[in-house]
C-alpha cells in the first residue's frame, strides 16, 4: 500500500487550480475526483475532504494567514475599562478675593462598571491645585472608593509631541523640499540658543542623522513631520482629572458623581457707582468676575467671599451651602466663618478668558455728608502768608439699614458721578475698604482747593521728660456754601490739650479732632496749647 507522502504531493498540486465558490456541490465533486477511492481510504488528508472538513481547513488557513500578516506594528490592546457615558448636571463656583476659587462639579455617570476601573473627567480648570481634589458618589457614597487620582495637564502641542517621541525616528520635509531623517534627540526654545545663527521660530529640534551627526532644525523651516513608528503615547488635548476607583457590585450603573477642587485664575472685584442726583444719591455695586483658570462654566451657581483669605480651609470642600428660594435681590449677603459671602441669585455663564460684569445691588442713600479734612501737626513750622495748604475732600455715610444700606460692603473701587447740565458726569474715583454693616463709610476723593489753611504761629518747648507748645491756624472756605471741616492734629503719645479756642475730641491715642463749620467765603482761626509728659 502506498504511503501518504508518495501519492498526495502531486495530487495536492492539482488542488491549487482555481476552485469554485467555497461550500458548493461542484467543489465537493472536484475534490473527490482528484483522489481515487482506494487512496481515499489510506490518506489522513482524505478524511478532511468532506464538506465540513473543507470549512475547518479554510478556517485554519485564514488564521495562519492573518498571523503572518501581523508584524507587531499595531499592537492589539484589550480595554481594561469601558469609557463611561457622562452628563454634566451642574456646577457651582466660590470665588475669593485672593485670585483663586473653589469649583464643585456634578456629573451623571450612566454605566459605571463594578470593580476597579478608570474614570476621567475633562473640561476642568487648567490651574487646579491637585492636592485639593475630592470625589464622591452622591448616589452611592459608600459604594465608590477612590484608590488614586491624577491631574493630566500635559496638553498636546507640536513641541510636547516631539518631546514625548525622544529617540524615535522622524522624517521631516523642509520648506525648501529637502528631506531630513534621523533620531529625535530633544527640542530647544529659541531664547535658549545663541543669537544670530538661526532663523526665528517658536523652537528648534535636534536630531541625530544616519551618519551619527547632530543637526539643529528650526521649526520655522519644517513643512511636515512623519513619525516612522507611529505615535504610541496617549496625549491629553484638554486638562483632565483621572481617578482609579473601586466600585461595589451594588453601586454599579447610574451614579451622580460630585468632585471639587481649588483652582487659581478666578478673581472677583466690586466696583461702585456713586451717583448724585438733584434730590437723591444712588449707590450701585457691580461685580467684575475674571476667569483665567483655563475652563469655562455654564449656568454656574456663583458665591463670592470677601476678606483677606490666605488659603481656603480644607473643610470648605465638604461644607454644604444653601440658597434660599423666593424673590431675592441680585446678590444676597451673609456671614461665612470670619468672612462675608455674597450669593448671586441667578446662574451665570463665564467662559475661559472672559471678564463678566453684573449688578450686585442698588441702594438709595438717604444721608451722605461731605467733609473737608486737614491733617496737621504741632511740629510743623509756620507758613508764609501766601501759602495755601490744600484740604482733602471726604464723602461719609453710615452703612445702616435706616440709611438705605445695612449690608457688609466688599472692598472695591468707587466712581463718583455728579450732575452737570442735566447729565451725570464722572468726577473722581476712590477706594472703599471692607466695611461691616452699621459702620461709617469714608471715601477720600483727593485734594481740594475749596478749603485751604496755613499755620500762622507755633511755639515748642522741650525738656528731659516733657514737651509743650502752642499753635494757631487759619482755615478759609473759598466756596460759595457752608462747609464741614475736620482738623486732625497729631500730637503724639500721652498728650493733652491745656487750652483751646474750639471744642475737640480725642480721636485716638495720638490725635485730637476739631470739628468746624465755616460759612461761605469766611475763615476761622483755631488756637490751642498742648503738653506731653513721659
């Protein structure tokens, strides 16, 4: 009996002829004709030449063909975690005076898988302080545990892409048509290079060519770049927060996730318009919010914290805040720890790189007073008759409910508008400090020549443990209406006034204050004697 190898090799060559479609009756007949009945019984191969056997052989051949085509250039990687479907539910911002803010973001994850896996959120601030990031599930607080977290901010750019392909082979087509090929070594900013020996561009690349020679190529001369081995590194196109989480079996599925963090680049200021009308004075406060944190926020609930905060406390992230329902002004104020918090009633949308203004509140001030202030000292020398020292004009009002206000006023700039020929025109600007309710607000608006003064006489006598003296001043009102004048005299510690032409009060440990009312185009002489003992 013939061996299998003696009579099948030629017959197998015959089978290389084109065959009809796989699985047809003709194919089955053709395959059977090539091997005799006697040979069919002695050949192992013949056992597979049935209709079912042909399908098995074809499957095996297809497997080896695909295996031979695979050269390892495109690795097959099975995903370890399916990317969940995420929907943004809401965001709140708490912005501080110090140029930073806290973001609390809520997102609905529809298909959170059980077990360990990765969770990524994009559209987060680029200036995050990573140690402040916190994440929790509002749906299953005990069922989602955070094992690790990362802040991915290595954003993709041409230079960053090249830096991550160090020692890889690149091919560069230059603007003049030349092709440069070599292994990428590093990139170099032009400001780090010597001047005068290269064209200007954002940066340059250094490669080692096939001759092991180093070449520096300005990117301004490069048209296209091809990476011979492909780009294997996963680059980040937007700032991303990534967590490794462990999800309990009963917590899998839909979860509302809340994460919070502190970011730099958020700043708010308060600007005031103080508008004088014929019969009223209006104070309008405007919020100026600047967003340079690298992310935009849509329909965000906004809270503003006034006060000098070095850094927010850790429990700020976990502290719940509430908004009362019902009619409300533009901004609601309340105390918060040692600071004052202002809650904006309507959600706002602020984009990255945007400065937004909105009205905080508007109030009519019932009583406001203009005072001219003089800062004097008994140690100042006498003035010549022609000397006219200027006074400082101050606007003062009480921040009380009875006066139309009664809320804590955040620090900010104040613009003064006065009526001129039926129009409110800008006159001067000032600055207001953080002022609690029921405190006096003082707004200095610069120097004025409506009230001037000079020193006409002064004497000083000093001993080992004392000093005494006298001083006389003339204060003149050059305006056409009566004015209020505050004369501050800074004498020093442990002072007393032994004789005075006008009543005075002790403003502080070093200063005496004389309150004067001077009629239009009149002058007042103030004379006092003082003494210090130590």
